[in-house]
């Protein structure tokens, strides 16, 4: 099993193995449980993900998926509904705005932010003006994602979009979430850090493992660090699912992580090894 490279990470893993009933594992979806693909609609969960998560879930206080995707989409792509051993899974979608619980099969969420509708109407014209008509607009209902991954020069397209998208967001009281060749416009005031704080509060867990791969995971990293710095009995383990697609993620997450795993294959292998350890010690 790959062990954390930091003292604080090793302490967190030890705490988890010592007292799994007070440990929570939360993971991003894309780039951790599912390989990144050009068309986000065709993403597929790693074939070993559900089995690994369910083995871990059987021993821990809880397991959650925290994603920028709509919760229903992550549940569907992940095959989480009715999955063996995941009867208590929680999927926090759209950065925690939406919540799906396997126990009920229902999604709860607030109304979409009022700025989404005017932004939605404006986006096609904006893309036309920037000569980026072929950018892919993913309408998430409560958020709009502009994908440039499939354009001939995705990095150049992203740069051209940066300022106009920031202006559009400011005009409509929305937040811009940057990602791998994507800008997402969404409600202000929800990020993965909020999702992590909510999970900690409602479960009473004292050890939290978080797996992420991209800059949208930075607030979750911040929340885990703030939590574990808040008391000797609090533990947090930050895992980065490595990707060479995003230098910003390498800078923001890679350098802060207690453990780096080689992409989704490495993340799933690590979860399997964790399950082995949990099963052999009980
Ligand atoms: Mg991701």
C-alpha cells in the first residue's frame, strides 16, 4: 500500500485504521473515480470503483462522492444507485449544492440562482463573438459549463474566454469555476469546502480522507487542512490523483497532498489496499 509522504498524512492513516468508525472518505468523481475523457457525457466510472468504495464503506463511518457534476449524472455514470454495499452513499453534486442519498434515492437542492437564465441566453452570442462556436456548452440546470477541450487550440480558447466569462459572471452574480479546459458558471457561495464541512458536521467523523485531482478540489483541500489544524484529535489525509493535464492542479494539489497516486487506476488500487488493511485488522 502506498503510504503518505507527510507526517500528518501518516498520522491520519494510522487514526483511520485505529478507529474506522469515526473516519469518513470523500472523493471527487472525474479524474479520481472516473478517467478524464474528451466528452464529459461519455465518462465512465473506473471498473473497480464501486467495489472498492463499497468495501471501504463497510468499515468506515461514511463514504461520499463530491463532484461538480449534477448529482443525478454522477449517480448514473457511477452506477451508484442500488449498488451492493453502498446503501449509505452520499453524492454531493454541483459542488455540494445538490445532495443524493442512496438510502432514499432522492435528490435535494435549492432553486437555481437567478443569474443562470440571463447567462444561459447570453452564452451562444458570446461564443459566436469570440469565434468559439464549437465550444461545448453543458447546461447543468443550476450551472453552465463551457468546454473547449475539443477545439483545435484549447489553451488559446481558454485564454480568450477568461475575461468575457469573468465579466458575464460578475454581471449575473455568478461564480466562475475553472477546470481542465472548462469554465463553469455557477451560484456564488457553494464549493467543495462547504460540502466537506457539512459532511464533517453531520457525521461527527474525526478523520477525513479526501481524494481530488483538479483545481475545483482546492476548497476541499482547504477545508480538510483547516479541520485537521483545529485540534490534536482531528485528522485529515489529502490524496491527489495525479494528472499531467493541468499544471495548475499539480501546483495547487500535488504540492499539498500527503499522498500522490497515479490517476484513477492508482486511486482505485489505493482504495483496494485500504480495504485490505481494514478487513485484515478487524
Ligand atoms: Mg475531478
